[in-house]
C-alpha cells in the first residue's frame, strides 16, 4: 500500500522535477525531509514494484534515435520464456501483455534507427517469432495525472 507521504512525493514529482543541480534536495526541503529521504523513498518504491519506472521522457528522434512500438504473437506455453528473452535486451523500455492475437507489446528505444532494426532482428532470431514494428509517425502529448492523495492532504 502506498503511504500518504509516498503518494504526496509522487504527486509532487509527477511532471515537475526541479531542473536544478540537486532536484531531490530541493524537493526534500519542501517536505522538511533530507535529500537521502527522497532518494530512499523512490528507491524503495521501485524495489517493491509500487513504482515501475522513474525517469524522464525524451523525444529521442531529435537526437537521431528511435522509439518503436512492437508486437508479437507468442504461443501461451512460451509466453514467460519469450518475455524473459525480450526483456533481457537493454533497448526494451517496457513490455506488456494484451488479450489479443498479438499478445505481447513492447517499446524499443535506441540511439539510431539501425540499432533498432538490429535489436528487432536479434529478438526474432532468439525467439523464432516475427516482430511487428510500428515506428512513431506522429507525436501527441497527452499528460494524465491521477490524484494519489485526497484534497485534504493538499490543504484543499
């Protein structure tokens, strides 16, 4: 269960990490905590699985890289093994299951389009399954912020 302090911290950091030399120290000062407290809380949330990712979102194409949404039709009896094979690649940003013929979807992020093609080829060779790649054609900004604390916690 997410503690009220952890929920408050995540709400504060969602989309608004200070762009300073010591952002965690700055946030800690707002909460009356130490920088180490903030880092320890985030680390514990990541280790427990309550938080699955903490990091920036990049427009990698501006730096010459590529993000690709990919899908595979994985036989049910091989799903766990194929998941482990796919997730072992450092290019995989995240991987999720769908109730569909294409039951595995994942995002690859690479520094160059050639690296993306190479990663897809390696996954296909390792799994023996085709990877359908869907490169980003257009970008949409949709920011979803769900409240993690009640209005009372914010003095509302």
